[in-house]
C-alpha cells in the first residue's frame, strides 16, 4: 500500500526536493503552495500524513491545522518550518500537530519522522 502525502510549502524548491525524496521512497505526493490550497486538498482527499509549513502567504499552517481538526480530520501533521522558538513548537502541537521539524532539515530526518508517525 502506497502512503499518500500532502506537502505544503510556499518555497517551490523545498517542495520539489521533498516530493522527489518521498517518491523515491515509494510514496504518492501531492503538492500545495499556500494554506487555502492545503485546506481544500485536505478536505477533498484522504492523506496518510500532511507536511505543513507554518509561514504561508495566506493562511498560516497553525490555522490550517486548527481548521482541519475542527472538521474532524485526524490526519497526522508534521510541521516543516523556520520558526524554531519553543513557543511556536508548543503552539503547533497544541493546535493538533504531531511533530515539528525546523529548517534547515535533512531529507533523511523528514523521511524517518514520517515513517515513525505512520
């Protein structure tokens, strides 16, 4: 069974790198580049995990998570973000995130965390 992953980041090079790495690992990857698109895709599709940047141009990742949780979506959320303050990490986990990786990160670490969550 192939794991379905939604990768959300406004930096297209980051999305491209993550997408390539996850596809090489046998996962099916959908990309989104803003919070609105991420929310809509999460509402319309069943993903096994969502990789979500916090700082998005329209709706931030915390609000996306809060909104999908309010809709009853329990898909695990792994934040990928440059925001590394403890307060941000606590906020992300409090609104329903499952893990938090700060940029810069290694793709190997991201894949390992995805496997651990799944």
